[in-house]
């Protein structure tokens, strides 16, 4: 049947049929080409749709990534600040701990001194029992002893001597 649409065959049948036969042949070729191209065009449309969707998703993820990067930078800065604050607090805590330890040791020492003072306080008297009361400034020797009592000490005295020294200073007449 296709032989009848050959240009030579159609021209033999009629001079007007030859162009019509060429047109039919062109339509058949177009239909065959369209049949092969249609699935490719559908596939191209699907791929283009997927590409557009992927580009939108990429854009959304890129903006999300920028937001995450900004948040990470802010958190890193906050971590750095907290680390500096923690170091300062640790230093303050160390200083406070050493101050408390020194204060505790001082309190313990003062408690021992207080206990010693309480223990030794009953044994200290201003003058021996059975001696007559003598004015403190009656002799030159006594004045020399008073001057010695008022002089600054080069080194600390032992507890009993320190207590006697304090009592002697309390009862000694004021220097003129």
C-alpha cells in the first residue's frame, strides 16, 4: 500500500496526487518521530520538575545551613564567654578557699590562745602573796624595769611571759 504513495507511482496516477502523496508520507514520518519523541519529552518534563524541586530544596537547605552556621557561631561565642566566666569563678573560688583556710587556722590558733589564757589567767597575780604593797615607781631600778617593759619587743614572748608582760604594762604608770 505504501508503494502507491511513492512519488513516481503517485505521479503516474495523477499529477495532482504526487504532492498529496508526499504530504501523507511526511505526516507518517512525523507521526513516527512524534511517537519516539513523546516519551522522551515526558521524561524531560519529569526530570525538569525534579530539577526545579531539587533546586528549591537546595535553596531551603542552604538558607537553613546559614542559619545553623550563625547559631553555631553564636553558641561558640557564648561558650567562650562562659569558659572565661568559669575560669574567673574558679580563681575566685580558689582565693576564697585559701582565705577560708587561713581564717580557720587563725581561729584555731586564737582558740588555743584563749584556752591558754583562761588556763593561765588564774595563776597570774600582780604581786606575790604575802608581800607588802610597794609603790611601782619607788626606786630607780623599778623605773628601769618599766622602761624595759614599754620598749618594743624584738621577738615574740612565750605565752606565760607575754601574759605577765601585758599585765605589767597595764599596771605600770604612764610615761611622762
